[in-house]
């Protein structure tokens, strides 16, 4: 199952949802999503919803918020990238930079360029050269 796509702003808006039944259009309006996103992406991905005898879809706000937050932890949790790695936009993966060459870019930043070991395209990564790096 593909992870759902949602921004930090939308995750912050989830706090508005109460423990009551909403129509998908009402949830979309409160959170700042489109109705199509709810119908085409979230409900098929397993968002908690119920259908009444008239065919109307209802979603509990609290259950929906918990469902999205469980996915958001997967989406937003990132491990720090190793120093000798970069993101390859062709492979869409973090790869080791082969034959890295560092050049000064701006003030306390340098750019490290090299080749992707899988596709051979250029991988670039910006690295801070400050001595007191902020965490």
C-alpha cells in the first residue's frame, strides 16, 4: 500500500476534527484537502469510514485523525542521511556518491557532486561546513 501524501499544514489542521461523524467533504474542508483526495486516495487506502443504508459515506473525525497520524509518522520520520550519500532524482533513492568532489557554494555551504552507482547520473548534495552545526 502506498503511503498517503499530506503536508505538515494539513496534519496541524487535523486537531480541528472532533469525535463525531463527518462527510468526506467536511473533513476535506476542515483539513485543507480536496474532496477527490479523500475519495480517491484515503478511503481506498483504508481510512476509517462507514456507509449508511442510503449510500452516504461517514467518517469519524477522531478515528480519521489517528489513522492519518499513524501514516504521517511513517512519511515524516527520516533517518539522517550518511555523509557519503545523496539523493538520486532518477532512481528516487538515497545512494552512495561515487567519486565525490566538493566545491564551495556559499558562505558556510559546499556542494558535493558525484555519480550514482546504479544509473550513472549526477548526484549533488549540499553540506554545511560550519564547525558548530545545529542539530
